C-alpha cells in the first residue's frame, strides 16, 4: 500500500501542492490578523481572546483544505476516469481495489496533514506575533495552545473523512468541476456560523455533524472501490 501511495504521489507530482499549502497558511493568518488589527484601530477589538481568534482561523483552514483535497481527488481519481487512463492502470498486475485505496488514502492524508500543519504553524505565529500586535484583549498562554491540540487533531481526522465526500458527486459524471464545487459547498456548510446576536457558533462545533459527515465520507470511499475488481466503472 505504501509503495503504491509513493508511486501515485510521484506520478502526479503532488509535492508541488505543499507550496500552496504554505502560502495559504500565511494568507489565512494574515487575513485574520489584519481583521483583528483593523478592529483595534476602531477601538473595538474583534477578538476577545485566543479562542475567538483561533476559531475563525480554524474555519478558514477547514474550508481551504477541504477544497484543496478536492483538487487532489480530481487529479488522482476523477481525471483518471475522465481521460480513460485508469484503464491502463487497471492492466497492472495488482488488485484494482488496492490502487483505489492508495489514491483515496493520499487524499485523506493530504487533508489531515495539511490541517494539522496549518493549525500548528498558525498557533506558533499567534504566540510570537500576538504580544506585539495585541490582536486580542487577553494575552495567549502556551497552556491554551497545548490544550487545544487534541481537539485539533480530532477535527483534522474528521475533515480527512469529509474530504472524500465530493468523490460521490464527481464520479457520477466524471466531472472535476462537480468535485470541486461540491467540496466548496460541503466546506462552507460544515463551517457555517449561526449567531443569536451575541455569540457566534459554527456548525462544526456540534460534534455530531462532522462525525456523521466523516463516516459518510469513509462510506463513499469504501463504495467507490468495493466492487471495482469485479466490474468496470467506466
């Protein structure tokens, strides 16, 4: 499995995407920091504390990397079917199921690892930059950052599962645009916020929603290769 994943990784030159991952990490931080800085100049801080700041950055991280994962998914799976190159791959002396598992594992790991890295880097930036820019009222402490790590890892894992859902829509018409469009819709939906005029809550904070979507994503992935050895999906 690992060898197949490495071959697919090299074949599609996926390392180039990590440059965009790094760029988007700093874009997200800069955007949210700028919002906090501008609100300070208006004498009304947008973020009361670290929790408020990281909440918004986490929403943006999840949306961006679910969409990024859809691009990877399109390249590894949808385009292979669309361009008929999957037929050549299926002539190799290995199980089709193993090949599909390797492709989907790459998508899952890309989403998971990207979110973990983004969360870690942005937390480091907050620790170093916040004392100088005063982005929120209450100074951030290392203990707050460390205590948030377990939930961040769990969220990244669930988003990895969610990133497989666009496969369901993309495979129906072998469409790259449909795959990415549905990734945007799902990303926005799961991270949508509701407010009662005082407190703002993201739907992802209701743990049952990301759990259900994560399980659905794994189901989509499973169904995509369950009978691929017995029938031609083209």
